[in-house]
C-alpha cells in the first residue's frame, strides 16, 4: 500500500512508495527490541498498528528483514440499481435527503459510501403522485465489509380514479 507512514515513537522513519514497501535504516539497535507504528492514509485501518521486533546487525550477504502488515478499508462502495415500474421521475431519499431520481423509464443508479455493517434505508418518494401504490416504499439493508451491488425492483400500480355515481334519470309524470 503506497503512502503508509512508519514511525518509531515521535520520529517518522519513512513512507512506503508506489510498490507499497519502504526501506528504513535503524541505528544502534543491535539485539534490542524496537517498536514501530504505521499510519494508514485516508479511510483505511491497520490490523495491529504496533509491531515489536528484535533487530540485529546485518552481516555481509544477509537478506533484508521483511515485515508485512495487513490493512483494510473502513469505507465501502455500494452501487444500487433501482427499477420502479410505472414510477418515472421519483425522488430517492436517504435520511430525508434526495440522493437520486428515477428517469422517464423509472430506472436509477446510485453510488453510495458506507462503513461495514451500516444500516441503509432508501425511500422512493411518491408524495407528489398519490395515485401510485404502494406509497413511499423503503428498501432497508445492512452493508457488508466489502464493496457490493444491491438491486431493487418495485412495481407500482395506479390507483383507479375515484368514481362518482352519476344521477339516474328518474321518469316524471306529466
């Protein structure tokens, strides 16, 4: 991983390059244990941020010491594909904020960012079109600890217009 800073106490020893590796030289450490810490860039977290290793002086022809650490993303991407049949131009709400809108065919694609195991609720806002049933449906799901794709299909039916009874013509005597 490029951009990881390596620290010993309050002293920065180096930063990993494009290949994800860093070469650092520690002075006067023969046989003593040295703690190093790493800071991950952006929205990444490191499993076990501090590593203590016993360091020795290298002899001629010795291989370089190699320490590997694992990091994981704190924020994941969620792609939502939505089809609302008979539901054109409907706003899509997340936490009462509009995050998208269906097109003329009732299709929308959303790109969301969320942490692992985060509860997400998306609502199709039908408040401006009261003839659509069901009203304001909601998709609830919990994100995983990886990027994912969620598909949602909702079929709307049109509520028939209210029928008023037509007055019957009653015959009258002349």
